[in-house]
C-alpha cells in the first residue's frame, strides 16, 4: 500500500505539472530551404552551353585543366540532371551544347546579340553559360603509421567554376555563380612511393567528381528540403494533440489551421504564445521565413518563451547568408 500511495502521489504531481505548462516535443521536420541564388525557370526552355577553347588547355607536369571537354561536359550533365529533378521536368528537355572560342574571343560570350542568336538557334528562353571550369594542381599531405607500415595520403584539388544565366524575356543576366572549393581524397596505402599511381587515380576519378560538383551547384538555384529538428509545444487537449499529430504527418496546413483557431479563441496568454510559436515553425518548414518571424513577434507579445531567442537568431542568420550569397549581374 505504501508503494501504491507513493505512485498515486507521483501521478498527482505529474498531472499538476503538466496542467500548468505545455509539453515540449522535438520532431524531425523537412525544412524548405530557400534557394541561395534563386532563378525562376518556370515554363522556360533551358539550354546549357559549355565553353571550350580551340587551343590546348592542359599544362604542367601534374594535372591542370581549364575547360577540359570531358570534365566540363560531365559537369553540365550533373548540373542538368539535378536541375531537372528540382524542377520536376524530364532531363532530356534541358539541352546541352558546346561552343568554341579562342581565349582572346571570350568577350563574345557577354554580347547580347550572340546570346539572342543562341536562343534563336535552340529555342531556349534561358541560356546557362558555363564560362570556365578550372581544376588546379594536386596538393598532398601524407601521414605515416608505423603500426602497419602504411600511410594515409590526403589529396586536395582546388577548382573554380564560373557560370552565368541569361533570361531572354528579362533581357538580362539574372544570376552569376563563381564557385571556388576543393575536392578531397583520402588514400590508405600499405606501400610508400606510389605517388604517380595515386595521382593517376585522382585524374581517373575527376569525371565523376565534376559531375557531382555540377549537381551540387544546381541545388543553389532552387529551394531544397533538409531534415532538421524543431521544437513544438502542446497541451493535453484534443485540439493541441490533433495539431501535433498533423505535424508528425507533415500535414502542416491542417496543423496550422488548428493553431490559428487557438489564437482566435483562447484568452490564455501562455497558450497564445505557444500556439504562435508553433505557427512560426509551420511557416518556416514551408519556406515562409518572414511569416515565421512575424509569428515569433506575436508570440513574444504574449510571453517570453526561452526557445524564441535561439530560433529567431537561426532564422536571421539564414537570411543574412542568403543575402550575402545572392549575386546578380546588372
């Protein structure tokens, strides 16, 4: 009886606590991340042009590529396939062409007359120009491990891609993407002195690497979905529980409608604050960042929820990063 009495008291204490405040629920959500360099391709025929030079562009004793025909075409393939996926179109509808220049004639590419000529020949509404794909020299760091007479080699290969997108209807370049980064390989070898073999393997893997780079850069142009953790609040009542269940099922419109109803009917400042906070999450995960901030502002008017500061800073940081990375050519 003593144990049952303690259990009963514990239940009463728990109910007393939960009746006063909300329950915190952490859920995994698919957050719609706005495009870093947003380009509207809606209803447009897209044509990609790889810039190739008529003279040889491989120099030096170690790999150094500038607009290599194989690599730039693999890059364009990765870019095209990812862009088609994000736009929900058949990748075959995005056409890829090569155009050839001597280095001294590169100014032709920014000539509008030439761009309209390309559009007329291909029927494109949007021209994607891959101006340059530069692959730099291999850099190597090696660490030897006596325990197994082997070594780890870390190989780094810098690259620079310069792309521009011209919209025929807007009569302007709508985006510029100079992207510089490094390709990285980790090689474990049981024998030293195989540098030439490692370097050759790096060169052989470059087509697949540049295809991946093309796919990665294409993701900058369209909104992406990313799984993240978010905090939601609920009380032990039918409406709050139903809203949480909708959120778990990614039915954010239905969850939002319930939380909006709570903000209209409830006179409890605490519940109004938590409902507004949940509405901020619903707005954010559907890509409405500014609306999310407005809901946080409303929540703060009712009550200062500790989680708001971190959440607001996260939304502000994302906005600053997007503005800093957004590049347009006037």
